[in-house]
């Protein structure tokens, strides 16, 4: 009985193949594995027209498979990002953002990585308005700095329009356009188009070097304390 079933399946598979069906399609319809089908089809020669039709079908299937793969990867990425956002929210919920010392420490860590440490002043620059708004908020709340005393400078690419970018940063940071004292153009970028939504780097400067020194010492002391505590054998 089993031999009869195999014979019927083989006959049907060969008929489908001669009619120009792909091995993948026949495998799905009959349920015979591909290696067995390959042996059955060894002596079958398809016409040029049927081979071309199979090739077109293969290309369509490949495009469909790639589209499905992209959708799957996008969905997986969305899930990972949602999970990361959820974990971040849990951590933030355990932190008292009204605690001045915590805010000061967070700014000190940021400043140690991004702030000016060579000049005799306090200064920090970024292309991200979020970072600079945070910096301004800390300078105002923790250090009682009058934000009208902040000097701003822009670092732009050659094809960017200074007046337009001053308006952008003024709006984003809530500072007066008159506070933008210096524009620096990178001539190395001439002839190269700036990608969309890039507004250059904005630097915030104030003359209070004492703030810089405190931030640097605070961050260094904190990093050393964490390193010695959590890496201790």
C-alpha cells in the first residue's frame, strides 16, 4: 500500500514538474521533501519558455520573501525599542527628578563627556536641542544663572544659511537671537549637501569657570567612587 501511495505521489509530482511548477510549489502541494523530488526530476528537461516562467516566479517569490523579512525585522525592532522605553520609564519612575543633587550629578556626567574643559569658562555644545535645553535648565535651576548672560555660537556646514539656523536654535532653546554672537562655517563641506533636519552644532558659553571646575570634579569623584565600589573583588 505504501509503495502504491509513493508511486501515485511520484507520478503526480512529475506531471506537475513537466507542466512547469517549481520544486518549492510541488513540495508544498504533495508533501514530499525536496531531496526526493530532485531525484525524481533528474531526467526532466523543461522548455525554455517554462524555465523562463519559473525564473520569473522565483524572482517574484524572492522579492516577496525580502519584503516579509523587512517587515519581520521592523516588527522585532519595534518590540525591542518598546521594551527599552518601558525599562527606561521604570528606572525614571524610581528617581526623584526634583532632587537637585541628582540633577546636578546627571549634568556633571554629561558635561565631563561633552563640555569644554580647556577654556576658562563653562561651555557645552551639541547638535541635539534636547541636550542643550537640559543644560540650560540645570544652569538656571541649580546654578541660578541668568540665561540672558549665555553666549551662543553655531558651527555650520557651507550650504547652511546662518540666519535660518539662528532662528531655529533661538526657537528651540528659548534664547534671544541677539545672544548668537559667532557663526563658524566649515569650508571643508563646500559642494556637499547637508542631510535633512541637521541644524549644525550649537555651543553655549558663559564666563563662570567655577561651574566648569565643580562639574568636572564632581563627575570625576563620582566615576571613581562607582568604579572602586562595583569593581571591587
